[in-house]
C-alpha cells in the first residue's frame, strides 16, 4: 500500500490520462518496488456506477488508474493486479470493475491477461475541458456541486466548458468474493461473460 502523493509520481508521468482521481474518491493505492525504487502504481476508487454504492456499499472498487515506468518487466502490471486482489479480498471487497477508453487505443489486454470478464460496452458519454485536461461527467458534477457554494462566476465557468462526445467504454469485471457472492453479484447486474474484443476487430 502507498499514499496518494507516492502513487501520483508514477501516474502523472506514465498514465495516458495524466491525472490522478480526486483524493477523496481513492480507496486503495498500491505500488511495486524494484530494489527500493517505485516502478508502478495502481489506484482503486469508489466505482463510478452509483448503483454499486447503493447495493454493495464498500464491497466494489474500480481500478481507475494504473501505470508502470518504462524500465519495468513486461509482466509488472499483471503482478501488481494479482497481489492487490489478495489484499482487497482481506478488506471484504467482492468485485473489481475496470473500464477501457477506445480513444486511448485501449481494448483491455491487461484485463484479459488477468482473467477479468468482458461484459460489453457502456453507454456513450461526454467529457469536459477543465484546468488543461479532460474530465468526466461525474467529475464535472462534483465541481458544479462545489460551485453552488461559491461565487456565480464559478457556476458560469462550469456551464460553458468545451466538451466532446466519447464512445462507450469496454467494461471488465473481476468477481473476487465467495462463489455465492460472485453469482449473486453477476446476476444482480445482469453481467455475462462475452468474447474478448480483439485489436484487429476494433482498429
């Protein structure tokens, strides 16, 4: 386990989005070290699907950021995910959700390599340009909520941001609870295991 500032040193340099999630949304952050040098980081957050919070409070996490330094071995991310799953089980987590962004050229190869289930794509969404980078609709909603307690100028700023439409993301699920918990979770949300998308099919 590592703290926010430590994870940030890897994520800001090596992750495609180039930003960290809001600190208050972060649940667990893990780092992998090579002779005392940090080589990679994973960031798990509260899931963006609010229904998880209602039906399974504190039992589902979203793998929101992950990156490794260029000099690490090829299997570093897989090893980090495998090791982190053991810790999450001990914390009572029963499922991990992860999404891949087509605009980043991602199809989820790392999730396929670590036995996540592919369950289809999410609905299309929008992102907004704020503070020199693109943020999600949920992040903007949090900002707008904050702006209501501040000046009208902030509210105007958030209402006039440049935006862009995004295609649906690939959604991956890794149940890590007991057999009964896994079956109930998958049934509750109607998740079925689908064939993995392949790069040649998508691009």
